[in-house]
C-alpha cells in the first residue's frame, strides 16, 4: 500500500490527539488513499498533496456518484477529506483546503428498521443456555437490546467496567464519550452467571489468561464486531427464519421501545450516547408510525375505514 508521510502523520494525530478508534482510523486511511488513487489514475496531480484546485475534488465526488455509492458513504468520505486537508493547512503543508466549500449530499430520510418483541423472544429462546456459547449469545442479545449498545461498545466492554454493587456499567462510547447505564435485574443476573461460569470455560481455551474483555469467542479470544454479526446470523438460522438482523437493529428497537412506553427524548439521547438530540429524533418518527398502526388496528372506526380503503 502506498505510504505518504503526511497521511501517516495525520493517522498518528487521529490516534494520539483525537483518540479515534482503530476501526475509524483504518476507515479514514482507506478513504484518503482512495482519493489519492483517483488523483494519480486520472492524472490530476502527482499525488493528493499536490492538487491545486477544487476541480479534482468535485470530479472525485462525481465519480463516487457514478459508481452508485450511497449518499451517506460519499458524505463520510467528504467529511474525512475535509478534516485531512484542514489538518494539512493548519500544519503549513498546503495553503488551501479545496474540499472546504464542497457541500454534503442530501440524504433521503430512512426510518431505522426495528425488531418486534416476538422476534427478539424467538432469538433468545433459540440460544442453548446449557452451553457456554449459547449462554454467551443469549447475553449478547439481552445487552444489545436491553441497553441499546453499539456493537463496538459491547465488544470493548471489560470486566472492570461493571459495578454490580451499584448495578451499573460504564460504556466507552464514540469519541471517548463515556456514559453509565443501569443494569436491569435480568441482565445483571445473567451477566454474573456468565462471568462466573461460561466465560471461564471459554477463557481456558485462550493463550491469554489475562484477557479482561467480557465477551470471548469460541477460542477464548476477544470477540470482534464481525463475530457478533456472525453470531446473530447463526441465531436466526437456528430459529428457522431467513430475515436479516444487525446489532444496530437491536439498538433501534431499544430506543423505539423506550419512546413507545413514555420515555422522554433527552433521556433516550443520554442512554444511547448521542451527542446531538437531532440524531435521537429519528426514533420519534418510528414511534409515531408504531402508534399510528396501533390506532388503526385498535380504534373501531379507524379499523373500519382501513378495511373500506
């Protein structure tokens, strides 16, 4: 892979100063080098450091559009490159950030997909609690849905983040933003049992007996975000179903369930670890759609009108 010293310096800055996660840094590197490949292949400049106008930047965005990339993906790359070139300007490497005035694409609003209660119960029932991996999988589903965790937060959870005396758990969120979440009795009891029994069974298989991460894979190593997705796919397969479920859908379902049962938006924002309230507000639309369906099904005249239409 092509090495450019300014890119490597920026990645070090993201890790040391901005405290970005490894996955985020890898993503940023890929986005930056993708733009560099475009600059070189299209012969706009020697490399991405030596571009001299915003034409190349606009051409890159246009090329992503032609490839059919999603607006969210394009906007992520645009944001990454704006930040990179701003870093170069502030460090005197270049004089102008040519990405600065390029506007993000409008993203069509899509309501997040949620999982129904009966589907979650079905997944929980499919886990064999008599086996270490089955118990672990059961607990993973409980915590993703019952605490609204991001999959990365689940995988990064360590034993010393759990305080059973206070019935709470410390979650290390995006951008080094920590938050405490309450352990409901069901999760607390299952977590205690898992740590005292099933986790030890899994840790025996590991070369690292000092591993402090809560969730381990079948070889006793730390569980990855990809591993969690594979686990959920396996659980669905055991249910005899064909629909697809992601860890984030369980997080969506957590937020929607709270709002449907009277929780205020600010509280949901804190529980999810959202920096901006606007990010949380999408769930009010999901909650409204659920309420509308319940009204149409339950209110006699609404139900009659629905049948006639």
